[in-house]
C-alpha cells in the first residue's frame, strides 16, 4: 500500500459536505482534514501499489460533487 495526499478546493460553503462524501463513498480514503490556506481539505488515501494514481484521483476524487480543484502529493517513504 502506498499513501497519497490530495489537497482539495471546494465550492464555497460545501467543505463539510465534500469531506463527508469522500469518507462515506471512497473506500481508499483513510482520513480527511480541514485546512487553512489555499486548500480547504487534505485527503489521505492508501492505494494498492499497482493502482494508477492519476486514474484514481481523476475518477474517484475529482468527480465528487462540489470539488473545484485538486493537487495530488505522491509519497515515497514513511518514517516512524
């Protein structure tokens, strides 16, 4: 499994709705955080190593209602 983070900009007034929809409908979503600054949400996802990241983000995250923009961060190593 590999972790990716997707920063999300939502339509005005829809941040909590988008967060709930992501948690409820996208199996790979682990955690969703509200954030300050340019992005409204930070979504942490765990994907199988063979899953296409671009296809996942484009089909599972960007198609959620009320999302205006995304920025994907692909991780390499987790340090504990």
